[in-house]
């Protein structure tokens, strides 16, 4: 009888002591809730289930039975009296015969060892899995145990000295766990007997697949732990509990179906589109570009494919990628897509472009889940409108008066770890890279990318560290059967080869030889096939940009003032924030009014950058004045100073542009914002250009064929620090001076390979060889660090000694100079207040990231009342101030001023205002 089972004396989920509501959920019921989510998920995601079973060379039923049974055992470690003692009141209520003691080993690790030392033997005796007790069979089901017990974001800890079970489990604990496992096996593993002869092969195939299965286990535990769907149930002491089989059929499975449907985790039906319908959601011009026509017409294979789209800025690469993604989804080889971009600003812009304009509704018959994913995505105003009224919690929501769409949106958006599970995701590429790093819940991110089209824009922007991680991600994605689309206007041939090789490694096939030097180019790579398709260029974006040079700041200011006098809009793109602020200062002193002058860089508080309430932020102002829909009236005489934030994936259009000298690939990107759209002489959109030949002014040192080592360092120290390979800068200047033009697409390959190609190093002057060698050495070191930080496909979901798995220890970007998160506060009326006075997320909206050379440590306040206020504020922050520094600003002489210390321990005085951002006084 069920009442005879001692496993009813154990709790699995509990509220905080004293919290209202049902105090706890019985461990057996919670375990079945989680298993039910897995069963329903696999049964409804038929393509995924079939693919995984095929990979393991077992039937879909056997695969599902095994996974579901092991999910029911995911919390075996909670049978430990030490875990039960975490709530001493419940331990005494449910099982007062057990001693209560300290809990010093996590329950996931305890559960794994309980399985391999106690329950595995019983499983063999009762032939639960049709497997023998040989070494291969044991290794196979040990791997399954690791997959499910590692459901808290990292594998269970394994070591040469495992914990003594009798120190963590009483005999009664072990007996209860065995009883529970036996009863679950009775109805979850109906096919007994026989002998599984290919355990070794199945284990070999399970090892790489375990990374994704562990992610599904995490998802099942998260959703199965959601009290909103799985109400806490306790057994009245006078009544007989509901047997496991009955609870499974009457409660667990129906609620799992409801939860998955309500959250939106069941498959959506693709929305078929004809070719003309696909072109309807293109931005103007309505006629497709050659690249878009190729994307819409290229024959699709049923196997996973890598597409590399190389074309000039403005050629419609984004739309071409969305077309390909739509066709792959409609063809049944993908269930959604994730669009990864290099920065938060570009992610925000792309999210507005896809979701704000309704393009997300073109992919599925039902309303899809769509998420913006980056470090501050839940603060983005576009999301705030959808998330109003939500709480910041993984599983607890107030659903009163909320639509199902908002509920789904909140569930996906409240944690970036969930974001990749959405049907349509847009965000920084970092969120995808975290899937292949030793970080908590990386397996959930990896699982979220399964059967998704991975789109990465501006792939050339990755440095050596990120590029290596990108290679690892492509290997994993290909191994999971996923297709990928990479976009670039300036991709060196050697980088294209590396990315293709990484993808082919995941496919398990040889890397094809890539020879084409054509541009534009569409490269397609699949199992044992490759295509390099040369493309034409749309006439509107095939253009020649004249190159002129400036060598003094005064001359640069004069060019901008002349453009304003002609009622044209112009910008100066600087290589550092400090240089951008200095140029802005000079333009103010030159008499340009605040209404006509704008500064955009990365050192603004988030709320000033993206806006709050009805106030338009810096990003919004830039797009309004210089974006594709701007009018002649809005653009007339406007002058902007930008840092590098403008050079990637931001759809801006300037009449006149000055740029600091930078590597050639970045200059090509920047020039793509110069006369980007067809406009008349006044600045309105038109069918025929009236702006004449575009002219790019380059600000840099005088060129010389025999430069000294300080050629760039003396006149432009900021540039020299940001781009340490001075030889590449010199090669860029040499090639552009010789050509006098930037002709796209005709000389794109010549310029890129002339600076980054295999033969380019021989042309670098002797004065720069030392710098170049050091940079190459640093690249190799960064690649080695990336390889060490990245998970290993062939090792499977296994503990590698990273304790803890931590984003901080294995970052997505390896910065030469570390940054800190700085939160701005204002001291006024005897109170310390967040800089941004928002009702929600005020401290997050008041933060920015700064280099430690500018600010590294807070300074103790001399005023006791102020110091007390600082401590009060810190306690009120979401993270209690643990992951950030606080800069308290005081109003002095009409300026907000604060002090701190930089990495050298020097006192620095900083000022902040919403027009200029944070600057050193």
C-alpha cells in the first residue's frame, strides 16, 4: 500500500518559514511534476525527440522512458536527513525519528552518489533498463544520472574521494529512496528483460548529447518547481496519500501540459509565405537586393547548413538572413531563431526593427515568444511596455489581469538564462557564447539554441578571444543539427576559413576548400558539400567614397561648421570616449547650440541612454535625427560626435563624416553610415540621390613611408591605446592614400586582405614589427584562454573542477582593462537617490560600465549622515550593492560632481550630466 512507503516523510519544495500558504510539497510529488514536464515536452516536440533517439540508436519510446524515469530521480539527494534539516520544523513534523544535522554537500552531488552506490545495483537486479551490469552499462547509466542530478546549472561534483553516504543518509533515508525509485520504475519503465548489447555505443553517443539533455533537465526542474502550475500538496496525517501512479495521471501530466502550453513552450506552426509575401516585410526599397533574391531562392537541404553572407553595408543582409531563417523554419529544420549582435545598442535597434515593426508575426501561425537578451534587456522601454506590473523572479508572478502573451513574455524575459528558449530572440552575441562557457546554466542556454537558426551579425567585430568562442559555439551548434547564418561586410578570408572549419568539425565532415575572392559572396557549407556564390550589388549601395585627410583638430572643427552652414548633418566618429567628449566641448565653444549638437558614447547611465517614461534617450534621439525615417527638417544642420558605438548595425545616415583613423574594416563599417540612403539635396528620402559623391574625412597623422615607432602614439594617444597593432593602422592609411577612394564592392577584398591577409605582415614597417608581434602573441594567448574556458563537446556534461561555474571566471569578453559597474546617485535634500528617478529599476537605470583606469573604488564619505544614507541605499539595491560601485554626486557650481579612486589608487574627480555623460574633471 502507498501509505506503507516511508518516502512520504520527505519534503521536496518548501516556502520560507512563516510564509502564508501551503508550507511544503512532498518530495515524491515534486519529483513526478518535473518528470511529467519532460515527458510532455518530448512527446510534443516530436522532431527533437526523434533526432535525439536516432543519435543514440534507440527507439523514441526507449529514449523517452529512460529520460523521464531519470528525471523522476533528479532530487534523490533530498532524501538525505541533512537536506531535510534545512527546514528543521518540517524535518521534525514529517520524520521526527531522524537526527537533524548540518548540510555541507549539495543535494545534486549526494543524489548522484546515492544512485551509483545504492540504486544502480537494484536497477540491474530488476532489469529496469534491459542492460547488463558490465562496465559499459554502468557508465551509460552513470551518465544519465549526472544529466538529471546536475539540474541546478552545473554537473554534480565527482572526485576520487566521494562522500561517505552513511554520513549523509540514514538507513531509513536510503530505504525510502530505493522504495521511491522502485515504484517509479514500475510504471515508467514497462519494458523489462532482455539485454542491451550496444551499451558502449549508446554511451559514446550520449556523451556529447548530454550537454543538451542536461539543459532540458534544468528547464523541467524550473517549470516543475513553479507553484503556480504545480500546487504544493501535503498528506494529511489521517488520510492515505495518493499513490504515485494516480498522482502521475491525475495531476502531474495534465498540469505539465497546461504549464508548457501556458508559458508557450510547445511547438508553434510555421506560417508559410510566398516569395512576394516574404518581400513585403523588407525595408524600403521594396525590390529585393541580389543578396535577398539569393537567400529567397537558394535550394535548401534537409541537413544543417552554415551560410556566410558577405556584402556591403546597406545591401539588406538582415532581411536576407531573416528570409533564410523563415525558409528553414517553414521547411521543418528549425523551430525559431536567435539574432546575436555585438553590442547592447545594436541589439536594442534590431529588436525594435523586428518586433516593433511586427516582423516577428510573419514566422508562425500562433503568436511567438520573443525576447530581447542582454545585460539590461528587462529595462529596455520596448520591453517595459510589455512587462509592466511584473515581478523580478524566476517562477513567481502576479497574473491578475494579465494576458497570456504578457505572462509568457515575462517568464522568458525575467532571466537571461531563459531567453534563448524563446521562439524569436534578439540580443548580444554574448548570451549565445555563454552556452559554451563553464558558467552556471550554460546547458539551458545550449538547449535553448537547439533547433534554432543562429544568426550572428558583424561577425568580423569579434576579437581573438570571442572568435575562438564563436568557433566553439558553431561546433556545438552543428553537432546539435542547427543551422547558422553569419553576416559581415568585412570578413577576412582566414576568418571565413576558421568559422567554416569549426562548423564542419561539429558536423563530423571534412572542411571544404574555400578559394573564392569574389565580393559580395554567399558561402554555404553543409555535410560534404559547399557553395561559393558570387553576387551582384544593388546599384544604390555600389558606390565610391572620396577620401580626404585632416591632420589638425581645428581643421576638423572647420569641416563640421561648414557642413552646418550648408544645412547638412555631419558627425565625427572618435576612437575613445574622452576624445569624443573633447570634440563635443570644442564644438560647443565654436557656437553650436545645444539643439543642434548631440553626443553619443558608452559612458551614459542606462536610463539616459535608452530613455524612461516619455523621455527619449540618446539612442532614440540619434535614430530620430539620423535614422532611415528622418526628414530634411529633422536633419538640417545637426552635428553629432560619436564613439565606436555607431559603427555596427545602427541604421544611421549622415551627409558629412569625419572619422579618426582606425583599422580598415572599421572604416568600411563607419563609411556605411555616410550617405547610407538615397536622399535629395535637402535630405528627404528620394529615388535619385541629390547629395553628390560621398566624402569621408580621415583624421590622423601625416603619412610617411618610413614612420617612427611613435607615428600614431604622439598625435593620437587614445587611438594608439585602443588599436595597439600600429602596423595595421599604417597599412590602412597607406592603402587609402594610394587609392584616394573607398570603392564598394570593387576594392573591398583588396583592402581587407591588404591589411589582414596572409601576405600583409611583410609590408609592415620595421618600426611597428615589435608591436605587431606582441599583438599576435596576445591573440594566441587569448585564444588559449578561450579554449580553456570553453566546455568540451567530447567530454560530455562532466565536472571539470570549475568551482563554482561562474560568469566572472569565464567571461564572454576578455578585456585588456577590466571594467566595473558604476551606479550613479545624487545627494540632495539630505537623501541619496538614484540618478534616474524611475518607479521601477531605478538603480539599474542609473548604472553604466567604466574602465578601472577611470573609477575602481569608492571613497568613504566624510559626512556621517551621508555615509549612513549610502549604506541605506546599498541595502535597498537588488544585489545589495554586491556587484557594483556607487558614485555619489553633489551639485557644485551647477555641476554634479563626485569622487572615487582609479586602479592606481589615485583620487579622481568626475562629473556627470545627461548630455555629456561621465567625464573626468
